[in-house]
C-alpha cells in the first residue's frame, strides 16, 4: 500500500460538517463591517520578514519565536504573516490610502501563521478577522471600536464575556514607566527566567508578558503603567472609559494588560469568555499611534482589533450555540428508468440554473432508496419521473410532508415550484 499522508502538525482541515460555523461567524463579522462602514482589504500570505520585525518587534514571542521565516528561492527573507495589522498598514501606505479622507476604516479576514505549541484554541495556521481604523485620534473611536468587537460576540450569542482594558500610554510616558520597571527589576534579575533576563536588557515592557509561573510573584508586584500616564494619555483613557459607560459595555480595568506586540500605544484591550479566562482570548487589540510613521508614513493615529475565528468556533461548538446557515436542497428529483434518468439530469441542471437548489441520486435505480435519501436531505418537495412521465412530458410533484402527489406538465414545473416552495 502506498504511503498515506497526514496534516502537518498544527494545521487543520475544515471538513464539510464544520463549514456552517465558518460561514456563520464570517457572515456576522462581515455584516458588522458593512454596517459600520469598514471596507475590505486582502493582503498576501507572505510579506517581507522585516515588516514584522520592525512593527510587532524582533524580541516579541510572535516574531522572535513563532514566525515562519525563511528565504525564498531568490534568497529574499520573507515570512508567512503572523498577524494582520502590519500588512494592513503597509497596504494603507502602498495603496495610497493615506491621501484618502481620514479616518480610513478597513476590514480583513485572512489566514495567519505562528509556530506555537498546538493545543485547544491554538493552531499554527489560524484564521483572523480584523477591524482597523487609520487616521483617528479621538477616544470616541476607541469606544466605537470596542463596541463593534463586543457587539459581534453578542450577535454570535456567545454568552458572558470579560472585557479587559488598559492604557499603556505614549512613547513619552512609557519612558518614565520603563525606568521605574528597571529600577524595580534590577535587584531581582538573578531570580528571573532566561527570557526575562534578555527582556530586562532589551525590552523591559515585555517583562510583563512573561508566562513563567516562577516569575509571577515578581510580575504581580511590579509598578503599573496607569500610575505613569502623562496628562494627555490619562485624559484619553478616561474619555475612552466614559464612552464604554455610555455604550453600557461592562469593562474591567486590568493594569497589567500589555499585549504581546510592540506597536501598541494608549488603549489596549482583550475580550475572553468569563468561564474560560484569558488563555482563551477571542478578540484583542488596541491603539498603535506610532506604527504608520514607523513604517514610513507620516504620523497617523490608528487603532484596531483582531478576532481568532478558530477559537470562536471551538467555543460555539462547546456551548452548542445554534448555527443555521446551511443551504438545504429544496427539491429532490427521483427517477426510474434510463430515459427518466436523462430527463432528471436535465431537470436538475435547469432547476439549479433557475436558482432552485436541487439534489438527486442519479446512480441509484431503486425508488425506495432514492426516497430515503430525499428524506435525509429534509426537502419539502420531491419531483418524480418514470417512463410514463417521460412519454407524457409530465412530472409528479410530491409534497414530502403531507405525502400528496400531483402530476403537472414538465414545462410548468418551475412555476408550480415557485407556488409551493417555502420562501
Ligand atoms: P493577537 O492578540 O496576537 O493580536 O491575536 C488576536 C487573536 O487571534 C487572539 O486573541 C486569538 O483569538 C487569535 N489567535 C492568536 N494566535 C492564535 C493561534 N495560534 N491559534 C488560534 N487563534 C489565535 C493580533 O494579532 C493583533 N494584530 C490584533 C490587532 C489588530 N491589534 C490592532 N489591530
């Protein structure tokens, strides 16, 4: 026997029985995007590796440890995109959107790649949809954006969510915070894990991102950013919270929330199901007021979020949230005899051409077997064609619920179906 192949670790197929979840979740997200004035952008799976090093940060886990980075056949250093914001900003600049009326509101839905340890809700290829607003500084936008994220999860019927918000300030106030953090960590350096020893030297804010149990106590007692916010950042954050109050969205101030990407400034937030906790964050985002400039544009305040679709679907399945987006065939064509089979094939072709979803089992000859399949599909109507009907150019319309049957002329079939099919 020839060798059978398996999926590469951390990669998943989406089998037919799961497609309805994907359609449902992406449908809700896309509708929300249209309702809120976001335009769709698609960016390539591959970008230059440097784009992510410069924006997300070379010593973050996402880029330093998890990015699929390699050289293509020309030797150019490229990466499978581990996240969507940096490519969106690149496309905003490259696509001339910086000269459009601002803000520019963009939506995306794409595969992302991170070489992480696969586990529940964590895959190496995973799907995100995201919302990004470029060219908007006002805190009203922070409130609106968090509102959009919150409402998507509400529309998906996912139950009680926990919204964590924090502000990590601007470059200026972060400098004084970094100093305080270094002063606090300095005498404790020897006790830190290997990664934190490096973080202490290269990127002290990432010390708060450490997941090692043994560093937890030190981390929990570290100074918090909120105490170091400058006047403007403090006002911006207070107003953001006021907008959340106005939208009646319950939030939790989490002063240790820093997010695992370097481009953030000011507002950061995460939303996770109350019963599962922050390991199962469904939506996460924040402001990145310096990123456009960092990637070669002019100073442009911006903000956004991304949602993990694989994770949302896992949660929907676990909670048994009802999902109904399947297209159920409306008509099943049953045939008996060689000529009827040909006529049935033409009828199927014509019905589908007219926009009526129709099924058949042309390889089955036995009427009883075909009716069983029709039952399984749950169609409201079956069309039956035998030798007699072929000769007479008629067809039998059977109401599958009542069992009543009526013979109609073949040329009148679609008209008769329009009358009987549920709209
Ligand atoms: P992130 O927190 O890295 O942020 O990812 C956002 C969401 O993507 C997570 O909350 C999670 O639901 C999902 N996710 C991340 N990694 C995986 C994985 N390995 N498997 C399954 N799901 C995963 C960002 O990516 C930012 N670009 C968000 C953003 C947009 N900030 C501003 N705009």
